[in-house]
C-alpha cells in the first residue's frame, strides 16, 4: 500500500493491538476504518464520536489525496472540535499527517483532556517511536 502523501510504501506497525500503516518518509499514519474505530473505542469515544462519516467536511485547499485502498480522491475532514486536525477521509479509513498532529499536540499540552485529545497524545507517541 502506498503513502497517499508521498507514494512511498507504507510500513505496518502495531500499537496497543491496533495495526496501522506508517510512512517512514513523511511519518504520516493510515488507519483502516475498522482499526480506527477500535482505537477510538479504546480511548473512550462513543459510537457517534468515532463515526468518521460524521466528521465535519473541510474545504480542500490542496490537491486531494488518493485513498491507498481504492485510489479515489479522499475528503478533507476535521477530526476534532474545535477544528485543529485535518484528516483525509475515505470510507476505507483515515490518514493523519505528521504536521497536522504536531499542531494538535500543542493544544493537548495547553491542557485539553477530552477523549480525542487523549487519542491525539497516543498518536503523538506513535510518531515519536521509530517505525
Ligand atoms: Zn509518506
Ligand atoms: Zn477508499
């Protein structure tokens, strides 16, 4: 499977029994829909909150990225509330950019403690560890 951002081959890594696909070049993370749902559930997000189809659609300012599963253009959507993390979304899963998560980690350090922020901390951890 190729990285939707830089087309390198993604590497499978396992964290807390979740399998995710990580790009060693740009350090982005891909979650298959089921893996994301499981991770969100572990972090205490309710069924409505972890339903990626309900994420608010964001305007696309860049060329849409292609889903690594189906090769179709993905939507840009907001992962959190207030809107700090943009993800690329397909029915097959979601993609997090390293840069997007970096911004989000700042807001977590500023004291947010909702379930999504806890999840962002987990994702930040995953970024810091070598793949
Ligand atoms: Zn990449
Ligand atoms: Zn897809």
